[in-house]
């Protein structure tokens, strides 16, 4: 599970996270998923943060659009690796599209950096 608590440290695919206000992202490799796209993502806009449904929908659409426009900019995964990615909204008010897009780009960049670090570590072994 993506958000499993008390995960064993010997488990090979620990969830990783990054914070880029107003979003927090959690991701992990999922080798159990054999079909579908290379990245599956979810967007969580807590009711505790934005009380009105129209505001939650507006933020969800902005995050989805920012991801859609920027997912090709960063090669998130290798061909055979599948990633589960969750975007969690942490702000208490509505943010403009530019701040959402900036956060999504920063998160995708962090995922790429993490991926490159893992690849260089595996090549060094």
C-alpha cells in the first residue's frame, strides 16, 4: 500500500515524499501492477483544508492540469518501472494556478533526482 504505516525497513520499495507548498507528494515503485500507464496518480484535497466542494474541485482540476502539462517535461519512470504517485493539498485556502504548477514541477524534478540517484547507486554496486 502507498500509505502503509510501520513499513519494514527491509521492504525494497519504501514510499518517498517531497513537499512543495501548497502540495505534498508521496510516491513509490509498484512492481505488482503489470498493466496501465507508467504512472498512476491520485489527488487528495482534504475537506478539512477546503470546506466547499467547488473549491476542492477547482484545486483538483488545477493540480491535474499542471501534472498533465508537465509530465512529459520530466521522464518520471523507466520503461519497466511503475510508480504510484499521490498529490496531497496542504494549503488552507485557494491558490492560483501558477503556484500549483510551480509545486508540481518541483515535485517532478525531485522524483527525477531521486530516480537518478538510485540509478547511480545501483550502477556503483
